[in-house]
C-alpha cells in the first residue's frame, strides 16, 4: 500500500532504465548482454561436466558388469549367485 502511494506521488520513478527501455547500443545494455552470455557459458560448462561424470560412471559400471581389466581386481557380476 505504501509503495503504491509512493509511486502515485512520483510517477517519474516508473520510467524504465536503459536496459529495459531505451538505447540498445548503450554500454549498460552491452554489459548486460556480455554478463548473460558469460552466465550461459558457465552453466553450460557445469552441465557438461555433470554429463561427462555420469558418462564416466556408466562406462565404469559396464566395465564392472562385463568383468573389466584383471589388474583392477574387478569381479564378474555374471558369475555371482544370489541365494
């Protein structure tokens, strides 16, 4: 309620900034665009790292089930009997 009264008293405060409304070539808009691209790149790298990790786990589990290298001492799951 107080915010609505404040904005009604000073309508000039409702004008948007240069990023939302104004010159698309201003330095503020360009800086925001660079920030968005940087955050998208960081998010993409993190999601890619998670995907690579799960692919690594998938490959290790396949190696464990099939038998894998003998030097690792991995047991073959096909020969294990559950009573």
